[in-house]
C-alpha cells in the first residue's frame, strides 16, 4: 500500500512569524512520523528572495524542488 504524500502550503517561510513557523513545524513533524512531506511555498523567506525568480521561470515544471532548503532545512517546493 502506498504511503500518503503530504504538502503543507504557506505563502513564505520565516524564522519569527507565527503561521509560517506552524507550517514549517507541521512538515517537520510529518517527516518525524514517517510521512513523505513537503513545504509548498514561494521564493521568499521573511520577505527576501531565497530562490532566484529566474530559476522558477525557466524550470520546465514551473517550480524548484529542494530536498533540504538551505534556510529552513526542510524539503521545499518553491513556486
């Protein structure tokens, strides 16, 4: 039986804002519980561009996947 894949959506990531931190913690806990989980977010972290817009624009899929985001350390799909 296939395990579910979980995507948590948040408009940006942050080190200090409440709802952004909740989304990041949700992904972290889903991973700890053994689920395949990803944070689906924009290219911004605390208002600063962390994934180059051009990388997203030129990707065939229309998004950039990071197995471990350099800022938050979670599997991230940036769009």
